[in-house]
C-alpha cells in the first residue's frame, strides 16, 4: 500500500479539538429553585456540561473521533497495487535489446513481454488509449496513441528483438512527451533491467512502472574479439575473451574459422562467474573474415560467435620530411608494408604518398594524411600558442587505435608546444596544461599531431614508440567510415563503409536473416547503418563486386542475463521491479462511504439519547 497525498495527515489535530470540546462543557447560568425533585434530569445534564471536569467516556465522542480518523485516512488517498485495469492512458515500452531473446522463460523474454503487453491492452476500458514503443539502440513507435485494441495487438505480434543494446532513456523521454497532455497517464517498462542508469532524467509526476522479465543467468558469451597483424609481421593474430556468467564451470570447444572454413579448435574451460582470454597466433593467414565461436545450449545464442575482418596487407607509401631522425626512421620501418622515402624540403611532399611524416618541417601543400611532430601544418587540428616546459602526462584515450596498445603514464617530455584545440580535433594524449597528441579528420584526410620533438623525450627508448608509430600509420590509411582500425569487430548497431566501384548506382545488402535491402548509391563509400542483427552481411553491385562483413554482439551488459530488481531513472531512489503490470487502486471512496455510515450512526445515537 502507498499514500498518494500524505500531506493531509496535517488534519490529525482536529481529533484533539473534538476531545477538547468534551472537556470544555457548556457553562449555564445558576437559578434558585424550591425543589430538585422534578429537576433530576436537568441536574444530570448540568453535571455533564460542567467545564474542565474529568473527561468521561462517551459513545458520541468516540463515534466523532472515528469519523475524523476515517475522513483523514481518505484524504491521504491510500492505494494498493492491483493488476492494471481500465480508466487510463498508457505507454508500453518493450525492451527489444539482445538480452530479451534469452530463453530462460518460455518462449523467450521478449515473448513473455509481448504476452504482458497484450494483457495490458486487453485490460483497457472503452475510451482508454495506449501506445507501443520498441526500445533498442534506436527507439521506434510501433503503434501511435490509439484506443483500437486490434491495432495495438497487431503491433505487439509484429514486434521483434534486435541484437543491440537498449536506449531506455530515449524511449522514456519519447513516451513522456507523447503523454504529457493526458490525465491519469502511466508508462510501463517491460524489460530485464539490462540498461545503463539514467540519472539525468527528471521523472517529476511521471507514473513509471518497471515490470521485470527473466529468471536466471545461465550464459557463456564472447565479450571481446579482434584480429590484427603482429608488429613487424604480416600474419594474423586473433584474440577473444569469453565470460561465464553462470554459477557452474563450463567447458566449450572454441572454434576459429576463416571465410567460413574451420581453421582451429581448442577446448576451453571457464570457471563460474569468471572471464578468460584466448590468443590464436602464428596463423598462416594475412587477411580474411575470421570468426570465433562455440556451441553451447545456454540461454542466449547471439553472443556465442564473433567476427572480425582483416584486409589484405598493402604497401603504405610514406614520405619522411626530416633533416635526420634515426629514431623515426627505424620506427617507420618496423611495418614491412611501409615504403619509406626521405626528404628534407617542404616541396617534396607533392608526390603520391599515403602518409607524410613531418619531423619539424611543414609540407608546402598538404595532399596526404599526416603524422606531424614538433610543428603545425595547414591540416593540423591545433593552433600554436607557445611552449610548455617539462609537461607530465595527465591522461590518454585508452580506446583510440593509436594509443590503446601502450602505457603512457610514465613517459617524460623536456618540453612541448602549448596549443589550443580546433573543433574537429580529438585529444588522445594530454598533459596538465596542453594536449600532447591530437588526432583528427578533415576533408577526407587524417592527421595525427604530436606537439613535441621525439628527441626531447624518452619515448624512443620505450616499446610504446614503434607500436605508436605503426598504429598511427595503420589508422591514417584505414578505410573511412569503417571501424576505428582494421581488424576491429563491428558491433550490432555500428556503421560499416561499403565501397563499390565508382560506376555503381545501387547496392544490394543481404542480411543474416536472408532479407535484402536495395540502397541507391549517392555517396562512395556508402555508410551502412542497419546492422541490428548478428551474423554475416553481403553487399553486392552487379556481377563483379561483393563485400562481406560480420556483425557481432560483444556486449557485457547484454550477455549478463541476470534480471535486475531495480532500474535507476532520475536522481531519486531506484525504481523497484514488479512481476506484472499494476496500477494504483485508491481506497478513499470506500473510506468515504464508511465515514458517512458512522455519521448516520452518530446522529441516531444523539437523537436516541444512548
């Protein structure tokens, strides 16, 4: 039970006033009479109304106090939770993320959510309205606000899950905006609770209910995967991380495939509630679409496989503009695909190069991607403002391809340029007072700007230096619009760059469920965003061009199937879960009838003189 208007308990002092009235009796005028024989009844009334006498029990007083108690309770509007019924306008938000495909409840969590949504629709009375929203990575209105139960049920039947995360915040904001002018509005969230906390959303007077779906967490998942070439090597290395979210130890056969053909199988045992990694190295492959998978009858299948594509190695034509820097030359030659040219004049950069490395020399015309040290160019994402002596590293981007494979915290710098960041630049390594390394892309060209001379740091003496140089070259020459670097997986909901021949006019994309999409080619490359299914996609145009790519789940929050008992919406207390969609049934009407009955009894007692 909950109280809707608890502030009305302020009327409790009225009970004291009633008691006080029985203490302060009516004071009458005294008169002398010859005899009291005929005045016994009046004497009793006189004694009863003597002021400030000891309070005596009175049936009338107790009836009046009981009436006030019932009336005050009615004013605070007590309510109990009952299965949702009519007399309302509701929004039903169905979590359509990957975890809702789990089969710990029959037929699945999403199937259970569809049944609960249908029950809420069936409970609507004549004139009630409802709308249906699907909450995946993208929020979609499946049925607008309507009183047609058939329309709502059809939308529920046609709803499907996606292999993406759930953007619950966007769904709640959309639902509240659609119901803001409605009275007695309520929002039901049908979910397993695998959503990020939403602390920046004010609920105000929004009636939001969380209906928990799911029973257990029996799942093993691939939560990370990538493929890359070793530094100084052209052979592929495949890395995978597996998580066992169940309460028992699991043993699986981890399979590595390339372009659909099985390459290796390794038995893999993971203790309960733990994470382990596996590395497939020394593979005699330099490219291909790789997949890591296992067969296990757990509650979620979409996270039992992961894909990563590695393009064939190609020559990287690099021009080094420098008056002489042995450290840079050796680091640039670590990658066997680099074809290095040296020059010391800015005009030399007019040749056909993939990357121009500027060691204190700015090219005359920036016609290629750039790796810049200790200077600024027309392509630099910063504006120079001076120098900083002995800057210390404050932080670095642990996810960006050029800095994530190394530790930067203990690198020492003698000095660096003090700069201001331009709007399109992204700081990936920063000191306390200035950025040290900035990455950016503009006009189809990428740049990595470094505000220091490598000879004025101890970076060339660290393993991080050749890793940083090689990672920078690979990021600078990577396909635009694809994952941040070659070999990184594409997660469900992310974009993929499709690069058909220049004369192509249309692309056909076949999705994992064998459905097809025909997309007019307005830009090349075409950025494809409809990657909401795990599996292999194939893009084609004509007879001579095809491009395959794999999409993976790789989401710890979705693979951890433990149903949450609360979700955090707003800055207040977490929202407690309900097992079924329920509504507040107020009791004040029944209390008011009881109060009227007491009032009638009090009137009868008074007139009967009981």
